[in-house]
C-alpha cells in the first residue's frame, strides 16, 4: 500500500475515530440500559412456596403481560395526567425565566454580570441530596422558618406536601434547580451572535430576542 493511499484511508477514517468514544459511551450508558430494561419488562419473578431458600424465586418469561397489566391499571390515566400537569407548570415557567435572565444578562448595562450568572446557575450545581435536605427543611411545618413566621403573624399555614399545593412545591424545586442551566444555554447562544448582526438589527429597531429568533 502506497503512502498516499494510507494517508487517504487515514483521512477517511478520522471522523469515525472521533465518533468512536461518543458511540461507545452512548451504547454503554444509554442504549444498553434501555435494552436491558426492555428485556426485564418481558419477564417476571415467580415465587414458590414462602419465597425462602435457593430456587424459591426465579425469573420466567411473561411476554406482554406486564404491559397489559400496566395499560389496564385504573391509576395509569391519573398518573399520566399528574405528570402532564407537572410539566405544564415547570416547562413554561423554567424556560420563561431562563430566557428572561439570559436577555437581561446580555444587555450592556447589566452590572456584576459574572456574579449574577454564577448565582443563577449555582442551584443546578448543588447535589440532589443537599437540595432535598434544603427544601425538606423549608417545607416541613415543624422546622420551616416560613411556617414559624406565618404562625407568628396569625396567617394560615398551607400544607405544601399534600393535595394541590404539592404540584406547586415540586414544581418550585424543579424550576429552582433547572433555570440556571437553561439560562446558560440561552445566554451562550445569544453571545454567539456576531456583533455586526446586533448593529444591523438596531438600525431596524429589532430587540435582542427578535435577533435571536431570526
């Protein structure tokens, strides 16, 4: 094989070499778990006797029985509606706030922009265990400072962990944790727009948001 041909093969194979690490990671941590979950969904555990001892529990083929049981469950529709309601609250509020913060930080008159960006993004970087302890402290009536203040003011104390207010409580945690990440993504996209485009848009009277949507 000549040197020119080897070089040609090397150039043609370069994209596949760059894609290989991402492909391997995708297969190991995304495709493989999904395939394993599908395989598990077609099986069930059969228990013999009291379920004690070796061989008392074994995995057997279930086919589509698990899917049939799930789709005929009376709680399926209610659970799906709760998820839709949760998403209807979280997605518009989180993306709306992220867009608002990104547009505000992208203006030339903003002060302390690096600190503000970090402060908005920081909740996303907080570990989930720490966030759970934080919001548990704020939501539990026995330890929450907000419930203490409401009690001293003689105001009603809503139960945020039951009924309708639970949607607001959970949505608030998701918005608090995800707004910063989406703000950084939108803000980075805005900063990637060339300054010449902004200058031309200003002459046309367009806002930064209109420029970003063009």
